[in-house]
C-alpha cells in the first residue's frame, strides 16, 4: 500500500508539472503570436533589399556577397517592424532579381522599374533601401544614410544619428544621394549603407546573423523615432 501511495504521488506530481509546463508554453506562444500580429499603427514602409539575382553587388575580401546580406537584414527588419504594428512591403523577397526573363543588358532597367512600380502601388510613408558600402582603402567603417537630391534630410538625419549611436561606430552625417531608388518616386526615401564590406573587420561582423539583427533593430529604432517620438 505504501508503494502504491508513493507511485500515485509521483504520478500526481508529474501530472501537475506537465500542466504547468503546457500552460507556460502556451502562454509564451500566445505572447509571441500576439507580438508578431500587432494592430496596424497606420504607417506603411517599403523595404528594398538592394541587388539580387545576377547582380550580387559588392563582394567582400572573404567572399561575402552584398545581395545576401541586404536580404538578411531586410527580413530581420521586416519582422521587427511588423511586431510593432507597421505594414511592411518588400520589393525583393528572395535571392532573385526582379527582372524576370529579361535578356542580358536589359535586366537592370527592368529590375529597377519593378521596384519603382511596387513603391508606387504601395503608396508608403517611407521607403528604406538596404545596401552595403565599399571603399578603396580598407579602413572605413560604420553606417551611412542617403536621402534624395530634392528631398528633406530630416528623416535621413534621424536615422543616421540613431545608427551612429546604436552601432557605436562613427559620427557620420546623412548625405544626398543620386541613386535611382531614392529619386524614382515622390515618396520619402532613404538608402542605408549598413557597413563597409571592403573592410575586413566589418565584413566579419556583417555576415553574422546577430549583427545583422542589431543593424535591423537600429534602423527600426530610427524609423520609430521618426514617426512616434517627437
């Protein structure tokens, strides 16, 4: 009888533990699900992962390809923004370019036109194009934000300041950029060069998922400051 009692007690304790574990697990899943489906906050962002397909962009000394890093940071940024209630539309969703079956020589034009069309269909509050930088001397580090030639530099300046602080890397100021993606529509647009792939120390950082997420969070913080922090 004593043995039976001990066995029953063990079964009871095990059952209670299972209930508690399941309850905690469901609670965590519920919280995560709610976080990833926050109510729309009224702001729509187009995220543009630069390059893609046959256009790999800058290649680091150890072979890191800009197009891949751009996409990873873009996807991480999308997740953060959506968890805070932003509506996010991507121009490039995978490793491919946006030129379809266009012949060689016409791919770049078709790719850029496709990005412009996505932006115009979306009518966003802001366009953020994600890129990686290059420089002949392998000493440059840190983020650089560009804004359109005829645009207001306020958004870019906020993003630049937040990234400088968040990444603890330099004191750059936002600059005007003669880039198609910035000037092809009437919508506020910025281009973020997240770092220098041509600098070995920064290339080693930029290929790490943890650092990519850190960069993404810095860009999110800048966007959030623009729209929700006076």
